[in-house]
C-alpha cells in the first residue's frame, strides 16, 4: 500500500489513470484508524451517523456540533485518507454566508480536508461561494437523503429521460462551480456511466453501477453493524453484529457461571 497522503490532486490523477477510488464512512477514531490502515482513499464523516450511531430514524436531526465532534475523532484516526465531512440538513440552505461559517467549522474545528453537500441547481451558488472561500467541496446528486421526502422517498432517481437530463445538467453545473468530485446515489447504471464519461471530476457511486470512478459504502452496512435494513446496493462483507452478539453472550455466561475472571486474568 502507498502511504502517501491522499489529496484532491491524487483523486484527479486516479480518474485520469483509470484507477478506482475507494471511500467509506467513519464516525469515530477506531473505525477511522482501521479504515485508514486498510488503504481506503477517502473517509466520509457522513450525516448517516444520525442513524447508525445516534439512533435517529433519518439523517435530518444531526446537528453541526455533532458533526464537528465526530469529525474531530475521525481526523485523529486517519493519517493517509482524505477526510470529508457532510454538511448536515439546514447548515447550507439558508444563506451563502451561513454556509461558509458552517463549512468553515468542519474544516477549522473538525479538521476535515473537505466538505460534502447534497443537491443540484439550488446549491450551485453555495458551492461556488465555498470554493471561492478556499473550502473544497464534494457534491452529491441522485438520491439525496436530506430531501428524500421531496423525491418521493428512498427511490432510484433519474429513470425518466427528463430526470436523467436534469441530473446530468446539475452535474455539469456543480463541476463548473468548482466541486472536486461528485457522489452519485441510487441512479441507473447507464446514467452513472454517462455522467462519469462526461465529467472531468471523479464520480463516486453508491447504488450507481460499476462505471463510476469510485465507490462508497456506509461502514456499518459493509461490516454488518446496522441490522435495521440493507439497501440493494450494499454488499455485506462481514457480519460483525453477529460476532459481537456471540462474544457478549459468552461473557455473560462465563460471568454468571463463575468462569470469568480466572486466575489468569487476576493479579497476585
């Protein structure tokens, strides 16, 4: 594994050289350290922590203070990967000035190297403002969880020619506004391929087919730590939830039966 620090320039070169980009979410020091040591290129401090870590039903309740708190922990665990922090709901929707303040907190207080925000046309001006303020921006189109209710729920986006054209146009505008990469979530693989071919910036897919420049998954989905639901686009590589439950049950039984702690685990 190359230990060289991943930068935005690295990602551009990876797209240019047809080298796939890997991205996973992390919300704490330990997960970030493990992911970083495994050679993942980008760590996203996703607002999905609202569901996977804080127990909310969706991503909307997570606050700026919570995002900054978790970003700090992730940054401490990541030495090589580029750390990107999600801007939570309503942190970039009111004004460009407030958007800069909030994004600035994730960079200055949290230590992230970039921010991610959801949306197309309505946020293009915000993206341009952030980039002009020196804050790198990762864009996000397709299924945007913060506005899922407006999209008819958690459904595949861009299936009609009209909606596909709109996503393509939004992608072009976000690139022109200065976004350094684009997450495509839950779009047909043909649209993911077309946008990837069209854009100069890297695309990172999640349920957007195999033709994107990179792929991202939620860490808890990948290792089986979030049992409530599993989207179609998720491949579970390990069932950590079952292994942890088994270990906890063994501890419980050994304590109740007087088998733990033994002399081996005691001081003389």
